[in-house]
C-alpha cells in the first residue's frame, strides 16, 4: 500500500528520530511512504497567528502538489502540520471565501488549484485501521512489558472537531496501540491539554509551568515516561523539565512501536533525545 508522505520541517530537523521511526514502522507494516516532492512549511503558529491568507495558502500548496502527484492519501506525522493541512482541506470542501481566494491565487501561480481529492491523515490514524492494526501483533518481538506510559495527544490532534479522528475529549487510539504492544498504559486527565509550544519563545516562564504540571501529573499517575504523536509537544516537554526533580523521557509513539518490533536501528533513534531514555529502556531489557 503506497501513501503520500509529508514529513514537515520538524521531522527533517529537530524530530529526525520521529521520521526514522515512522518510516521504519510503516515499512514493517508493508506500507510504502512516498515523500511529497518540493513540499513547503505548513506555516505552523507563525503563519496562522499573523496572516490568514498564508495560513491557508501554505498548506493548500502542498495539497495541490499531492493532487498533481495523484496521491489520494497524504500522511502527516507532525500534529501541527496535520492540523493546518486538514483544516485547509476542510475549508476547501466547505467552500469558504478565504479558501476560494487562496486557491485562486495558487492557480495563478502554479497553474493548478486544490479540488479536495486528498485524504489528509496522521500515522496514528493509519495504523489504527482494522486491516493495518491486525498486522501489528505479528510484528511484536519485544513487548514493552513493565514500561509505564502516559499517552499524551496534546491539543492539535483532537481539536477542532473537524480535524479529529478520535474522541475529542477522551482519545484512545494511542492508549490502545501501546497496550497492544505490551506497555502499561496509565490513565490521567491531562492527555489533551496544550503543551504551550507556541509560547516557548515569548513566554518561556509559562511553558515551564505548563510542563511542570503535565509531567508531575503523569508521574502521579505512575508513569515512567510520556508518549506523544507530536514533535512540538515532544520537544517542549523534553526541554522544559529543569524544575522537575526526576525528569522523565518523552517518546514518539512510532519509536516505541519500533522498539517492540525489535527494529535494529531503534537504539540509534534514542541518541536525539535530550532526556536520555536508554537507562529506562535497558533496565526493562527493551534495548
């Protein structure tokens, strides 16, 4: 099965391990990822907070390319990219005036506009499909036994409702997936709270407080680590734990899937982490 793939800026830089793990896991599940040619930044917070036109035009350009490449489905691992591209797709399908204007401008520049024929999806959503999920169990060679996890979805995978593929208030996809590969998934009430990532430069003090609240809540729930599906959440939570007495690792969900699959490159992915997860994993004989 071949799928279009939009890694986004983070997965080609600060979250390279997420990119490597996602490609490895999809390959193991017999899913081919074809990277979108000449993709551009989605605009992220900087785009949608300063320029409404750019917040639509930047994601739509990528969707135009996907249609030209005849990619019926586009997979976006970054929750911010996924959110913005999914929203742009939604606005085109709804026929909003802003989307029409952006589409017309793109047609004058690129010679093509977006027609709404691409299904925008996240790797977690893809893996949770019944026909794909059925392959996961057969790939598990090293169950994550003893690894106590707090699944963290953040705010961009589940809000607003038209981008969500899971329950908005109580998402379960990552919980179920981590349970399936043997982890001890902990229940906690912060799984969809915002990490404060967009404030990390202008209001670092606020982000430190948010991180402290999130991490200590995960620890109170008995978690030894947090698992997420967003590079912005992962980076924010991992770099803002200086006030935490005992910092905990922040994993990408595909990293943990890769570990459970016994992927030979899994230890290499851990080198990118600021809070070293290797001691925890080796203590559980997972690496």
